[in-house]
């Protein structure tokens, strides 16, 4: 597994070594000791799996009282995945990084606690899986507006059309009004 720190160094792009032949492929998707060495000492307590159609945007989400770190990957299709630094004391506070994750490149993104996270489906449909460092707490979730002008995220929207959003995400708060981590 290769671990690449992105422009926000706490966000890490993981690229597995894939062994393939005419029968298919094999790859290791997670090893605790290597993850701790490159990303930090975190334990995962919950795995999630979602399916979304082209043009759907989920996010930007985070939990404030029970922050979750997420190790995300796409097992079918392709998404543009984004992490926004919500840590007020961080030198990269308010900045974002994005990566194209797909079933072809098999890359994963480590989004540590203290970040808002979201993704936009660029393929016909996508299946998205992620490991979380804390349990989902529905009353604790914050949704930051995907199109907040202060963040100015460059989403690769299909034909420039607005994405399809959940009701919660359509009502997302501005970055300026969101609660920040210390």
C-alpha cells in the first residue's frame, strides 16, 4: 500500500498494490499496523455502504460531539471525494482537498476526525464504502453547504448542472455558521 499525504497533510490517499491475472485480482484493503504508521492511531468501529446514481452529491457532513474519521473507497463506479478542514487551530482551516476514487484506481481516502466530508457521483452509479472511527449519531450531524462560496469547491458537475441533494444537504449551513473544532 502506498500512502500519499495530500495538500492538507492529515488527509491521506491510499493506493493498494493490486495483483491480477486472467482470473481477476487480489489486493489488501486494510492493515492496522501500516495504517497507524502512516495515518495515526485510530480504531474503526463501524462500516457503511451506500449506492448513489450519477449527479448525486452527499455532504458535506461531519459529527461535532462524536467526530468520525473515515477511510473511504469506491467498489463500483466513480466519485469525486472531498474533505474540508473544520479545525480552527489548523494551518489548513477552511481549505479542502479532493480526489477521484473509482473501482478502477482502487484508491482510498483517509479523512480524519475534524473534517467535513462529501462526494459527488461522476459515473452512472457508484457504490461507496467507508470505515468510521466512531458510531453514527444522527442528532450530532452537521451538513455544510456543498456550494459555500467561502469554500469554493471545484466539483466536477455534469454539464454544470446543480447536483441532486437530500433535503438535509439542500438546507446545509454556511461554512461561516458551522461549528468548528478547536
